C-alpha cells in the first residue's frame, strides 16, 4: 500500500480511528491507501478495509437504492463510508473525490493494544484483592469471554432496517408484532400523555402511526433495555438494580431537557443515549456474578468497573452496530467541564442530565451547577442557580417517562 499524505486535518478527526494515539495513528495511515476517483466511479464495500471519504460528494447504496448522500464537509464523512447495519454495499461518486482505505485488522489490533496498555496503568494504587479482580476482568475482556448482553431480535432488527428506503411502516409493524412484550409496551407508551391524544389506540400499527418511524426506532430499543438488568447473587443484583434506576432517571431527564431546551435534537435519541451510558457495566457485573468467589465486598466493584466500562461498551456497541457517537457519550458522561464551543449535542444532554440527577440525590460532583459549560449552554439555570426551576416544571414528564421505562 502507498503512504497517505495530505488531508491531514480531516484524517485526525476520523472515527473511531481518532481513539489511537499520535504514533499509532501515523503508523496506521502509513499502511493505508489513498485513491483519487472520478465522477460516476462505483466502489464497493470491502470486508478487510475501513473506507473514508476525504474529499468530494458521494451517494451510498444498499441493494441498488440510495440510502445516503453527503460530502466531505458533513459530519457523516467522519465515520466509515459504509454502514454495515444498513447493508450498504456500494457508493457512487457524484464529483471528483478522494478516499482512504484503512486496514481494519491493523486498526483493531492497535486499538486493542492501546486499551490493554491503558488499563494496565490502572493497577497502580489498587489493593491486592482489587488487583486480582481487575486482572481477571481484564483477561476476560481481552479474551472476549465477557458475555455481551443480547437484546430481543425485534428491537435490533427495527434499528437495523429503519433507514432502508425499501422498508415501510408495514414491515416495521410486522417486526414489532413478532415480539409480544415489545408490542404491548409500545402501545402503552403511545397511549401515555407524553405522546397520546384523547383517542385510545390498541394496535401496534396505530402506535407506529402515532409515534412515527424514527421515534419507533429509538423507543423499540429503549423499551427493550430493561431485561438486561438481571443477576443471581444478592450483591450483584443490588448493584445492577441501582444502575438501572440511575440510568432510567438520567434517560428521562435527558428526554425532557431535549424536549424543552434542545429542540434541534431528537428527544427519543436523547432518551436512548441516557439509557446506554452505563450498559457497559452489565457484562462486567454478570462476569462477577458467574464467579462469586471473586467478590468479597461491594467496595471491590467500583474502580475495576469504572476503568473497564469504556472498552467493554466499545465492544458491545460494535456488536450491535451502534454509531461511534455512542462511544463518545460513554467516554464523556462524567466530563463535567466538557465544552465543545458548538451547538449542544447528545453528549451534552447526558452530562447535564447526570448532573441534575446527582444533584437531586445530594451527590453533586461540582461546586456550582451554573458554572458548568453544558448547563449554561442548555440554559438550565437561567431562572435560578441550581436548576430547581427547570426540574420542578419537568417533574411530571420525567416521572411519567421513568415509569414507562420501568413497566414490564
């Protein structure tokens, strides 16, 4: 492969390649290939490569149908050209363009090494018992022996096919109806005061019609998350229940923040973002649950889980074909001083929701809410210094969404 030069700024921002350090990234690009392409050039997805658009405009196809059209200036260009979850298999250039082909196996190897190296640094300062637990979890992670959560097929399938132009509402209804539990929950949500009107609906078809396709996609996944929070031993069961309660409350707050303070974003996407930011903890807790002799006290959970959560989340979201932005949310969920200087995004929403939740239980990790960049950006303290005005006004909607997420 030829060395890649030029387009330096764009290459530093490509996701998830930008998770590598400078030296690894330079080496990765030295082993990559850059191609100059003419208009109407057709390229196909390659299993061994991650392909990125560096310059030009392109239409991406699935089964011969256009699923996306974007250029190198769009945010979409920071992610790989082909999205496996949408079965995208080819692309046509509508202008002169440039692409870079990155060796997928080389990237994954460099990323795994970087994760292992960073995790090894965590052991400094841990007790002997904590080190033993941490090493066991780390080895299980590196050997891919952590059981990843399995969501219902219907929820995953809805998310995978929803953006295909060949899939209409009839197909979506059929997928949801294959899961009776999901069907019942979706109808219940559609009849709630958050979405409902005076007329009660009783069918999945009417629920999808009322909610809309995009809302159905995110809610189908969100309403299926509850079943992941289970365990056998009492200690782990208590820890998982605590995480579930926190996640649903943060998700409900994120939903209402978006509804009222960030109308350029999708409330259901914010809801899902709030729910998933702690899901990486579940495989870790279930591993400990299956090896109870490793767990001597609740105090041994904290540090190991905190430092393994991000790499396990990365592994899990990759398995589910989630967008890279969800990894950014997990990575920055506790970055209280995050300030991109740009319009608020879903990561900002989750950080703000977590802070409002922690404040409500008396565990605020910052001195003053009003000094936090995302809080100011979302105008959550424009009426007072602690956000209580917003929380009081949002209380009913937060409670209702929280209840829906807990409903069996």
